[in-house]
């Protein structure tokens, strides 16, 4: 391999240790005819992943004037190493986090070579491609939005747990109430905990809104009695649910504070049908606001794992499955895409229903999600809002294609189609 960089460091990150290898040209270096014969020096050191030792690693890199550093993205173990080293030389450091799968596909690896030394060799030859690592403020927002998603999932799990307990105790609240944790349902549950039973008068008094039309049916559904253990157990479950909901509100407050610097970009994203305020903040937390990290929209969608596969041989496509990509942004965009399809008047929903007829719902929703990512990329890159009229040209082109197809199908059946002229 021909060397491009003269002073590099490769890091092999483990749970408890970091192996660092610096490869650089020797001081007595003189240009030779064959660059591959350049004399180099290699030094390998091992540090622990404790904060003090990571600071020693940073000082060693600064003393060696080594500002090109690469490491594998091994689980979450690289996070503290990255946080310490990104401030090396006052932030003037080329710090690469490399996809391990990409490194594995680079040929020439010898079995007796140290992992850190191999990483440094690849970096020196310019064969490593950095993964997308957003700035620190974006990473902090990402941490909050991902945590909120897990808390929302925990709340849903706890609600299902309470519903299962009520069913096992003979109370069929969910048969008559669409949300047993709404105002009416929660009032009835509180009475059940305090009294152990719900009387018809309690039902008439506590039901709100449309639920009042089901009073007669609910009298028969809530005629059981809970013993002391069941009441205590239900109380514990509701207390846990309340604590999760309170925790969610606290997280959302922190997300609001952390996302304030990106209010303009968030406002842009909310102009897209199907993307609300919470989803917009989560999207910014995943992709950031600087689209220059991705050369084109195709690179962006490929990174997100929303591009179709291209496994083709001898003119036959073997596999079009999407790649793994960023599972967080992929799931988020698909949720937003599902919320669009019910709005038949939008360009994206029409694209979904047209494609669904040929390829099925799952492939169609992935295609809609990819279109949304391309739109997001262009909006953040150019700072322009979403406007439905921009797709009018595409809609007219689709109508023309539909008309041509009708003519073609009619000709195949031996029929003649005449286009009528509209009169004013």
C-alpha cells in the first residue's frame, strides 16, 4: 500500500483498555524512488479506558504531533474515547470512527498483525472512510430523543400490563372504553382502588363525553369486587405508570431546551405532511443540520438504510432488500410515512397508493420514506420549506404516463380511444 499520511495513530478500543499504535516516518527520512520503501517507526502503547488514562493518551498524541487518528466503532466503548480525543490540539484533529464491516473488507490483512497497527496502516494509506459523527450538541439532543422513545415504549408496556391484570380480575373496561387511562377510565380505576368495587352511581357520575352512551353496558361489565391484594397491586401498577409519565414530561422539557438552537430547522421540517414537532426534533437529533457531510441525497438515504439493494448479476436482479443503516432514523421516518398515507390529496400519499398496488404496502412505505429523506436533505441543505405545489409538475407527468398506458392497453385489445375535448 502506498502511504499518503506520514504520522497516524490507530486505536483498538476494548471495554477496559485501548491499544494505540503510532506509525510515522523516521526523522532521517529522505525521498526515495519507491515510496513503499520509506523507513517508518512504530510505537504501541496500552491505556485503560478510565478518564485519567484517556487524558494521558491525548497528551501522548499531542506530544507526538499525531493529529490523524482512527478507531473502530465497537459498540458504545468508543464514545468516551471520542469525547476526550475530539478536543486534541484544540479540536484540530482528524478523528475517524470507522465501520468495522468496511475495514474487514479491505484486503491484505495478516493474521499476526496487531489490530491497532492494522488500523493505523489503513489510515496511513488513506483507505479508511469515516462514519458520520454529528457535533456534540446534536449528540446530546439525540441521546434525549432516543431515551424518550424508550420511555414511551415503557409506558405502553405498563399500560398493557395493567390491562392484562384487569382482564384477569374480571373487569372488561377496554370493551367499552377506547382509552381506559383517559379521564373517565382513570376515575373509575381510582374508585376501584379505594372502594374495591364500582357502583352504577359511580359509573353515571364519572363517565365523560361519548362514554356516557355506554352507561347501561358498563353497569354489567363492572359488577365485580376486588380483594385487598388486588387493590394494592393495581395501586402499585398505576403509581409506576404515573412515574413514567412524569419522567416523560421531564425528558420532553429537556428536549425543548436542547433543541432551541435548531428551532429554524425544526420549523422547516414541520412543514412536511406527517412530521410533527416531536418527530422533527428527533430527526434533527439523528441527522443534524449540516448536510455537507453527505455528498448527495443518495449517500444520505444509503446511510439511513432506506435505499434498495442493487445485487445484480447477468442482467438479473437477485436482491433489492434495504441495508441495515441507521435503525433509529429508519423507524422514525417509516412512522411519519404511515401517517401520510391517509391524506389522499398529497403527492406522497398518492405515490404510496400507486406503488402499493404493484409492490405491496411494505415496499411502498419504504419508498415513501426514502422520498421523505430526499426532501429533508434538500430542505436542510438549501433552507427552503416544503411546498406541495412544487410537485405539481411530477403529478402532471404521472397523469400523462397513465393516459399513455390507457392508449397502449386499448391498442393491445384492438380498441380505439378518443380523447374528448373539454368545453368552456
